[in-house]
C-alpha cells in the first residue's frame, strides 16, 4: 500500500471519528450517571438535519448551534418523560430514535419536495494553517483538518477535567454506581442524572450536525447510518472515560477508513468482509481489554496479601 | 476540627413528630430536645422508631406531622443536604458511602464548592482520623473496605463535614472494643467543643459510658426522657425492652465428631486480609467464637467455610462435600447439606424487594419445593407446616405482615428475619456460620438469638460465631479462636479465654503458648 | 387508591390528547387533513381482514422475542442481540430447509421441513447467543456491547450469504434467496390474510412463561439480580445463569428467524430481522416482563406499524416517513401510561428503592404488581458495567 | 400546468404507484414521481404514490390495498417490488399492474401485468463514455453495495470508458457498505483522490451526496451524481445518465384507457427516450470542449446500431 493511501486512511480516520467523539463524550456522562441513552441515533440525525436547515439560513456556525440545541431539546423531553412520568428509559430511548429518524426524513421531504435540487450549505471552512498543511504526510493529517477535529480534542480535555475536578463529576459517578447511597449522602440524584443526559443530548446533536455541516454540506435521510449505536458501543468499550472513548472512536474510525480504502487496492475479498472488519476488530479489542482488566483485578487481590489490619498499631498502644 | 464557634450553643428541638409508612405508624407524637455539648442516647427495642426519628431530624424523611426548631428558629429540611447546611448531620446504619469512591471523594461529594481539591480534603480527613485515633485508608474505593472500616470511615467523614448536631445510628453495631474506645473519646472531645451528639444504640454499657441525656422510644412513642446519669443500668434496660427474663444458665455441652474442617486454607480477597494457612475444625455440639479486629480475615474465612470462595490452596470439607472445583459451586451443596449462613452484612442475605414470606421461603422456592399454600408452607426451612406468620412471631419480627417488602422492616427486624430463616430451619442446621448475629438487635432480641444458638449446639449443630464484640462471643462460645492478619494466632478453650489474653492476641501480640497446638489437638 | 385511579385516567387522557395533537400538527404541516389521518390510522388496523391479519403477523416475532427475553432481563443480563440471532436463525433455518428438500429430491413432507426449520433456526439463534454468553462468563466481556457488535457481523454474513450460497438463481435487486419449497411454508391461519400458525406459538410461549414465573428458576434469577451471594446458595452461579438465560433468548430469536422466512416472506430477505430485535426489547420492558403485558404490548406495537401506514395511505400527500414519526410518538405515549399503571406499586417500597426511585434505571422496568424487577434493571445498567469488567 | 392541451380521455385513470426509495432522490425514484406529476397536470391520471417501499414485506400489503381499493393501474417501480406485484396480481385479474426487474423480466409478463426494465448496458456504457471523453485518469468508482445490478452497470461503465479513452486507468470499486452513509462515501472518495483519481463515478443516491461533495471539495470531476447531492456537489459533476419515465407510463395509461393493456414487456432505451442524460457540464474548462459532440455521436451510433454494447 502506498504512502498516499495511508495518509488518506489516517485523514479519513480523523474525519469519521469526529462525530463519534462528540456524541461519545456526551454519552460518556450519561452512562457514568448510570443511565443509557438509546435515543442517540435519533438525536444525531435530528442534529444533522436541523444543522443543515439552520445552516442554510445562517451559515455553518448557526447550523452547529442549532444541531446542538435540538439535541438538548430532545434530551430535555426525555428527562421529562423518564423522571416525571417514570417511563422506562430504554423504551423511551428507542422511541426517541424512531421519532428522530422519522421526523428528519419527514421534514426533509417537505423541505425538498421531489423535483427540487437538494440544498447544500457551506461547510465549516478548513482551518488556515496555510503552509503547514503542505508539509508532506504530517501536513494533511495534522494541519489539513476541519476545525471541528481540533474542537473535538479540546472538548475531550474539558470533559476529562469536569469528571476529575468538579463536584458534578464525582456526583455523576456516585449516582451512576450507587444511587441509594448517593441520595442518602445528599446528592440530588435526579438533578445529576438529568444534567448528564442534557450534556449527552447536546453533544449527540452536535455530533450529527458535524456530519452534515462539518463534512458533507447537505442532508439525506438516514445519513447517520447507525452511528448512534456505534457510539454506545464505543462508550462502553472506553469505560465511559473521555480518553477511552476517544481511543475507541479513533480505533473504530480507523478500521472503517481502512476497510473502505483498502478495497481500492489489489487484494480482493468479499465487500461484506471489509464492511465487517470494524465490528470484528472492535469485538476482539473488547475481549482483550476485558481480559487484561480481569487479570489486573486478580493481581490486586493477590497484592492485598500484604495488607495488615489497619488498627494494628493501636493494638500495640493498648 | 470544623465546628465553627458561632454554632456552638445551638439547641435542636423536635415537637410531637409523627411519621407513618402507609399503614405502619413508625412514630406517633414523639418529642426530643438535643442539647449542645452533650451526648443524647436514643434507645428502644427494634422497630421502636429510632432510625425513623433520626432520619426525620436529618432531613432524610419528612415527618407526617410535627415541627422542628433550631434555637427557636423553624427547621424543616427538604433533604439531607439541607439539614447539613443547617448543621445537622447523620451517619445512617445502612451507611451512605458510595462504594466506587474513596473516603476523600465521598467527603467531596456534597458541599457548596463546584471545584474539588483532593489534597486539602485529604489533609482535613487525615487530621480528623488522628483525632479519632483510628486508621482507615482514605484513598481506596470504600467498597473494598471492611464493614467496620466503612462504619468508621463514614463517621470520620461526617465529623470532617462538621456539624453542631451529629446523629449516629448504631455506629458501634459492627465495631470492636478498640474502635469503640477511640470513637467515644472523640465524641467526648467533640462535646467539649459544643457539638451535640445523638447516639442510637442497643448496648447498655455504652449508654452508661457516654450518655448525658436519654430518650427511650417504644412502639414509636416516647416512654422516657431525661438525664442518663441518675439511672441504674437495670432501670435503663427495663425502659428499653421491659422486663428481661434472666439469661439461661450456661449448660454443659459435649462436642462430638468434626463436622466442618478447613485445612491449610490460603485465599485472597480485596475486602479483607488474605488467609495464609488457616486450619480450623468445628465439631458437632460446640460453639466456636472467632475474635479479631475488623479486617483480620474473619470475613474471608467465613466465605471459604460457606463455600462462596474457593481457596487458592487447602481444603474445606463439610459433610463429605469438598469445596467444589468451580468457585461458589459448593455454596449450594453446603446449603442443601444444612449449612446456615448469617453474613456480617445482612443486606447480602435479605432480598429487600421480596416480601417477608418470599424471603423466608427462598431456599425451598428456589429448589422448587411446593410453594406457599394459603399461607401454610410445606417447607422444611420454616419448620414443617408451620405458617410464615408463626415463624415471624417466633423470632419477634415486627410487624408480622408476610406480604410486606423486607425493606419495610427496621434494620434490626431485618436481622431477625434473617435469623428466622437461617436458624429456624427444620431439620435444624448441621452447621451455623454467623457473623455478628445480634448486630443491631435490642437486648431482648439479642438474648433470644444467643439462646437459639446455644439450643442448636445442644441439639448437635456445629456453630461458628464471629464478632468484633467480645461480649457477643464470650456469651456463647466454648472455644475462642483469635485471628490476626489472616492467621489464627490463638485458640483458647473458654476457661482460659480471659479478656486480657484475647485482647493481646487480637492486637497481634501472640503469647508463645497460644497458636497451633489446640487447633490440631481438637481434631480427633 | 381512588386518587391514584383518577390520576391514572387524567394522565392517560392527557397523553392520548398530546399524541393526537402532535400527530395532527405534523399532518397539517404537510398540508393534509388530520382527521382523515386519524381515520386512516384506525382503518389501517381494522378496515379489512387482511389488515387485521397484518397486525397479528407483525406481533408474532416481536412477541416471541420479548417473551424469551424475560429470564435474561429478570437476571439483570441485558442482551440486545436478538437482531443478530434472528438473522443467523433465519439463515440456518433456510439452509437446513433447502438441504432437507434437496436430499429428498424436492419431495420432502411439510412436517420434515418444519422440523428442519425449527431445529436450524433455534440452533442458529442459540449459537449467536452463546458466543456473547461465553465471552461474558470467561472474560467478563460486557454483553450489551458484544451482542450489539455481533448484530453487525450477522448482517454482513447475511449479505454475503444472499450473494453467494443462498442467492436466488434469477437476477434480483434486493439480495434474496430462492423461494422456499411450498411444503415448507407455515399453513395460513386466516384465509385471505398472511396470518399463519406461528401465532399459536406465541400463545404457547406466553402460557409457558406464565407458569415459569412461579417456578424455582424464576426465583433464582430474581435473587441473582439483586443478591448474587445469596443466589450462590441457591445454585445460581454466574456462568449457569448467563448461559441459560442467553440460551433461552437465543433460541426464541432463532425460531423467530424461521417463522419470518417460512411464515411471512417465503424466502430469506435482507430485511428478515427488520428491527424486531429492538422492538422486542422495548415490548418486553413495556409489558413489565410479564407475559400477558408483553403479548398486549406486542399487539399494540404491531398495530402501530399497520395503523401508521394506513394513516399515510389515507392522507396520500403526506410522506411515508409520517408512519415512523407516529410510531415514535405513540410509543413514547404508551411508555408513560404503562409506567403509571405500575408506579403506585412503589407505595410501600424499600428505602433503597424510594430514595432512588427517582433514579431512572430503577423506576425503569417496575412491572405490574411484582417487586424484584427494579433491582433487575439496576442490575442491568449499573452491574452491566461491573460484569463487563469496565472499572 | 393546467393550460397544457390534454387529449380528452373519457375517464381519468386511477394510478397507484410504489417506489423503493425517496421520491426526491433526484434519480430513479424521482423519475417516476415527475412523470406521474406531469401526466396528472395533463389531466390523464389521478395518482397516489407510496415511497420507501423497498422491503417486500411492507410493499406487498400496500399493493394489495391499492388493488382492493379499485385502482386501474398499479406501478411497482423498481426490481425490489417485482415479486410483490406478481404475487398480488394473481388475486386481482382485472386490475392492471406493471412490474420491473432485470432483463429477464421482459418475458415474465402476464395478461394483467406488463413488465418494464431499462437498458442497463446503455446507462453504464454512456456514463463510462462520458467519463472517458473527459480524458480524466485514473477513474475511481464508489458504490453502495456489491449487488448484481450494480456490478452489471459497472461492467458496461468500464466498456464505455475504454471506448472513449483506451488509456484511462480504472481503480477498483469501493463499496461504502450502505445506501445512505454519505460520510463513509465521502471518505472513500477522498481516499480515491488521494490515490490520484481525477474522476469519480457513482450510481447510488444517498451516498452520491458524499461522493459529490468530496469530489467538489477535492476539485476532481464526478459522473452520476444526482440532484439530491445539492448544487455544490453538482458543480463538479460532468453529467448524469438518468431515466425519463414519462413516455413509458403515458403509453401504459393509454393502453389501460383503450382496454388493450397487458401481455408485453418494454425497455427504456436511449432510442425511445426512456434514457436521457443531463447536459454536459464543462466544469469551467476541465472537460474538453468537444466532449458534448462526441457524446452525441456515440448516442447516434447506439441508436443506429453502428455502436454495439456488450
Ligand atoms: N419504609 C417503611 N415502610 C414500612 N414500614 C417502615 C418503613 N420504615 C420504617 N418502617 C417501620 O417503622 C418502624 C420503625 O422503624 P425504625 O427503623 O425507626 O425502627 P428502629 O428503632 O430503627 O429499629 P431498629 O433498632 O431495628 O433499627 C418499624 O416498625 C419499621 O418496620
Ligand atoms: N423511606 C423509606 N421507604 C421505605 N423503607 C424505609 C424508608 N426509610 C426507612 N425504611 C426502612 O426502615 C428501616 C429502618 O431504617 P434503618 O435500616 O436505618 O434502621 P436501622 O436502625 O439503621 O437498622 P439497624 O437496626 O441495623 O440499626 C430500614 O430497614 C429501611 O429499609
Ligand atoms: Mg433503626
Ligand atoms: Mg436500628
């Protein structure tokens, strides 16, 4: 395989990973808070549509903002139904996805009736690293990307900081693993869970908008093509931690990019094999990580052999 | 310490509080006045309403009626955070530590500041630990600490959070003498700083030791309040649980053949000291007490004996059943062979969402034995055709409402429910593994359970009782085994088991004579 | 509980109104008459025996998948693998049917072909279920994730199958297998409709689970979900529980695969699973893990699809996607009502649950009447992480 | 438009039609939608159009519905609908149906089912020829999935390319693995460009959006991008070979009116105006000026048989 091809694959990886990272970071909060948002796919596709629609009126930035907003809105609705009306979160999630897929296509078909040419919006302009981008190999990969790629990086650090250094971050983890105790400690379980889902929704919407306003420039039905579910997978694989999620997203995107482009090389396998590679390898990686996880646990157990009961010293005192 | 001086002389008063859960009246017209700088003991039989009252004071439960004031100013906390802000803090019995988080993080979990600084929090907790003269790891996830260490940990966190009124719901139920000593000294010094302490307990000696004021509840009503100092122990006991039948005289027991044997057991766990090379033989008709500081390996030993944990090396044999190859596999075999199990944490053995009936009959239900028939169970576990109601009242579980969810019981009554299932079995269990069986029980209930254990031994069961509370052990045991750092460091017949010797062994100061020999000697 | 009843009706009423308003607004937005739309919705379900048949046909796969998910969900094991299990089940079923037919030179009796289908189907589904089970038991691989990924692999396998060893001889656009032999088809139940005998299977399965609910196994699972250590004493080890429950759901899904092929489409299509896996999950939870509730929920869910298509037909100008929209809206509405039916059940609830009842996962699958489920689903979401060895 | 002079037909034909995809895909599906709209304006028909009917499990009931509700003509537009049409048509002898499929469907007609297909070789060949005359090389292709008709079209595309530009290099086809995943298609296109592709061809619609935008972004040519991809994408699109269903459907409608419907199959070709292509876009000079002329010549050749395909 030529160098150009690899450069293309890596560049493609970053593009494909970006929406996954955005949505993933959000879902990370949701799952650390012990919730699960099966509505992601619906929120992403709505973000993708509204992004284009608003973008066509007010330019790419407005598009991204609108996409985020619609995700936030849907999440708020989900909170209402789940918390106030006590509906089952999973059912609601599936409902939201159904609704999102339906509504986006519905409005699209009303917006662009048959016979009219689809609307294209100006995509977010490439970042102006100018000369740097011309450096062979590293140039296009590091400096030739859309600003959204870098934004994803920034968001990643932010998310990490929030979960590590803020009380909200701790509260999310607490309600996620032990709501009863957390509530007894005085953490507002609902409030925390709700905020987490709002973050998740907003970022899912943004992730959707990133696909259309960020790269493609126009909307077509089902353009998110099941990325919402991939995000769920990535988040679980990344243990709901920002870094893990980012790595998971990159891995998956790389495999997808590789599977696409290596088709255009000599080796010829059934196309289904190529299309399965990302999922197959992701599964393999998951098995490996889980396994080493188990090992580590085992080792720490051994380690505690060393531990002596804490009050031993007191013992001598008496 | 973070008790800010201006709050020092606050009076917390609750007037005619009532609270009911559905049909159950947990509290009716209860009043309490908590003075600054004093320890206020809150006592009463299981289900009397202590915890409920405590929860009301701490904002966890909202009273159905009644008012509360702090220094005359109305005090109506919406939730616990609210109460904390007003300076009222509580350590509930079923603890409120988040297992995933370390003590430091648990401390940081609530508060006003959005950003958290682990370093300063750590320093503060460390200081508090030293004052309390206890030592708990601040950075391990609390889930990996032993019950006692979590108990201490949460108290320390509460102390660090600072409060002018601190409510402790049976803080000592799972603590040993050493911890209790350190804790009480700390409580005293708190009081000297002007903090008010409400102490819920079932232990008479503790009331005598630290209490200034005393409030006694019974069936959700005030039956006494006033100064504790002037009261005789017997008087307090009477107030708490009415007249107690004199404890049955110690009957002679003649141990038979070995029923349960652990040989050269090596095992590891994240929650407890790892066992290295533990030998223990328990014979029919004897009660073996296992003493030791929390985290000395008692938990793990009982897990191994119960067939929950497969030892890395060594064997556990019970009724010809070897601990199975697959971990856990033998737990079921042991259960079927008549092994009764009362874990340190009752929550491991009681299913909160199941009704009392389902909890009692869970074993038979799970092996498909005929299920309840119009209230009567054809179920060995609850004794012939005895009805669930009978069993409940036999063990004084209150309220006797078979269809109530077990979580509706007070902690103590949950403990009784557990005892009823495990000890009430017929035919009687061949082996009993009990860790702090009288935890959280009032005097009467504790005595009843002890007598039940003795009866079982007399009837030929082999009984193992582990506890941090020496009294609980000395009360019943024929033989006291002391564990330290995952090893058995002493094994004394009750005659030689004086508090002093055991105390030294518990602290790991082994006197030459003790270990090994007796354990072997016992085995025929 | 008078007050509760009144509140329930108020809630139900307002939800229905809300749903109608939203749907109406959307139809108006497309410049059509909402009332015609609502008519169409009703007609879509009821107007002709054919349509009634369609509702039943649609309910069968969803119902079976949901019912056979009961044990897993009860034990707090959260498999979303039904999609893939249906697919592989369908492939295996078709494969074995064609094989048997060939061996007997096209003269195979129905009964034999049905056997072939059932056996093939359940085997396929079982395999697809046992893989994640094994991974979960052996290496603590989170089963939500493994099943999710396996769905994609199954899809790829199906695509390849339909292009190669099961591809139909004549040229077709959508990949599909050759027509199954007539004898392999499930006999029609109601003439003039596509309704087939598979419907009776649902009834059988439902009854089976009604009885199972009071069985020892059911108790063990319930305990397992909330008190694993106690469960050990009941003989419910982790591996045993995971394998058995996953197997049940796998076989169920596999059989569905066969039913879809032999009962509905007469051939293996790319769309064989058609989202039934996820609908099944939703229905299982809607029905509160209770057989009767599930059957009703399945019927409702299928009626949704038929009705929504009917609404679109009636209004004509409205784009087809309105169907999906209406489905989504109605599903959300019913989720609320269903939840309220059981909510009063938490009046005497445990401290644990009440203090955390506001925790969604908990209040999640609180089934009518019976207690344990809240733990079950907490088990599900929180424990899934630990079981997955994710921390 | 109402002022169009409509031949006075004694009866307005009721047409029920189904398409596999969205009717605003600017391609296959839309060809039918546009034709129906036109015929309606001419007052010849009244129609109802159901889109997203690619799943036979869904379409069969809808077709049965139409039939039972007394529609005169039911059009199943797309190979996906072929089997569904035939299985329903059996039960409704006096309703008229049309079914589409591969070349082999032409002989499958019955008394109440006319069959239709379009000349895949011509579509593929012409597209290839257009790609060839641009002189661009190497040429990449991005397709949805590895399906028979996709592969068929592609083989003729290659013929067309070589006919117009024997020296042109063809990169292997890249399958996006989905009909709608525009982002994947875009990534694939960018990758092909990275390997030097100067022109990218696609037959998909959903994915065409990705192909078009990526090609435009990279400043290379494209062929086959539908109007669903949007103006920006079309800027770099040389031309797209497409269907015009008007003549075919008009013929069917008239047969139904005249009562001599049934018993034959018809193919859309360049000859009968069933296949058309959008005017060659010279993409500001990137396409040689004589390209349009050459394309016209080859079409003439195909029409008079001097150019043979396959
Ligand atoms: N949520 C509840 N639902 C039903 N009954 C309850 C509930 N909470 C408490 N009760 C009942 O209220 C009464 C008082 O409970 P409480 O826990 O206050 O007793 P307690 O004094 O703490 O007893 P113990 O010493 O065993 O803890 C008990 O009868 C208990 O069963
Ligand atoms: N709001 C509530 N809803 C349901 N049950 C409750 C509620 N509040 C308390 N309970 C139950 O009432 C009982 C009393 O609470 P708790 O467990 O604190 O008693 P306790 O005194 O701490 O236990 P112990 O006897 O071990 O000290 C508990 O079993 C709890 O489950
Ligand atoms: Mg209590
Ligand atoms: Mg208590």
